[in-house]
């Protein structure tokens, strides 16, 4: 089954396009995991505490989301011990029947792109398949030869990719909005072309696009440009976007999107008397309710 079909089924089963980003800021991890914040803890102890926290988060949210999105950089801070926890967290998410989108934003020349695709999507002969991602984020700046190895990996492993089209950060304006058509529009057209041979039975491709929810007008335009492309929408919550901003990305029936919230779910505002699990669960329920209302419009 293609990634697009697995994703479409998972969103339908869980009844929400909410995606939880796993961005483990050590200094914000709850006190229940003290080694994460302890400057005197060893790297191994910090990594283990980080992994314990994220696995606890996965257990808490698994019945309400289709997928999680671990951010590789926060694991890499802790070196080999962090990478070991990356694999642990991915395997734990898969054991909980969640799809895993590796937020790695890789993009390089063909041979190196091929190595990245193997590392995250197809795996070596010796790897534990449970530690591979179902999809990854990809930077297209180097052009088609940097994307082709990932497309090949998608075919081989029934995996997916999300190509950066219009990012949510303010600095994205420096390049992405320039030109006529704009750089983002050119990339969107390429995403459509790259995805034509990876269409699922659901009518969506396994080649997706990252479009920031902080740009709702552009999101509406880009959705029209990419009618069969699954969208990953960052920027919800802590970055300022709300449910009304992501609404233009939905296809009929609330399909075709994943809306990401990381800090807003992992580290919601709470008083000292509120357990972190209760605060996180409440924040996720509020997000699901808001997205349900937005998707119905």
C-alpha cells in the first residue's frame, strides 16, 4: 500500500489531521524526567530521559493522531546517544500504529541524496525496519537530481516525501516569494510532476508538500496548484497560525492535510498543579476540535 493510502486511511481512522511534532527541547522537558535538564548529567543520561519523555508522549496521544514528526536536529545534539533514541522513538511510534514523518530536511547531490534516502526510508540489509521513517521532509533547492533518489526510495519502500514549497519561517520570504512565477510556485509545479507516478488509490500522491500555515493566502493558491498533493502544514499554534489559517489546505471532507503542532502540544502553558500529561492531552483535544471545525467549512 502506498504511503498516500496509508496516510489517508490513518487520518480517517483517527478522525483528525492533527500531527504532533516531537521537538525535544531539553530545558522544557517536564521535571518528571530530571536528567534531561541536568547540566551535570551525562549525554547518555540526557538522551535516555529525552527518549523516555517522547515515548510517554506517544503513549498519551496515539489514539488521537495519525502520525508523529520527530525533528532530527534535537536528537543529533546528543550525538550517538541521541541517534539511538531517534531509533527508539520511531520504533515506539510504529509499535503504537502511528506513521512517522522524519523531519530531516535533507537535500544534496544525487549520490548523497541516495544515501540519505537509504538511511531514512529503505534501510540497509542489517537495519531494524521498525526504525525507518514512513516519510521524510526534503529540501529541493539542488533540483531534480537531488529528488530522484528519494522518489526511487518511495517506489521501493512504499514511502513518502514532503518537499519544502513555502516554509512557515519569516526568512522564507527572502527567496520563496521572488520571481514570476515565484520560487514556491515553481517548486509546487515540480512537486505535481514528480508525484504523478506515485499516486495512491485514494487519489493523492506519496509526494507531498510543506506549506506554512502562517501564509493562508498562499496556502489557498498553492492548494489549487497542487490538487492531488498531501500537504504538511507547520506553523499552527506556537508560531501563530490558527484553524482558520489552515482551512484553505483541506480537500473536501477534511482530507489531504496534516497540521503540525510541536511546542503547543509538548509544552503547553500550565500551572505547577497541572500534570504535564493532563495539559498535553487538553491541548491536543483543543487542536482536534478546532481543526474539525475548520475542515467542515
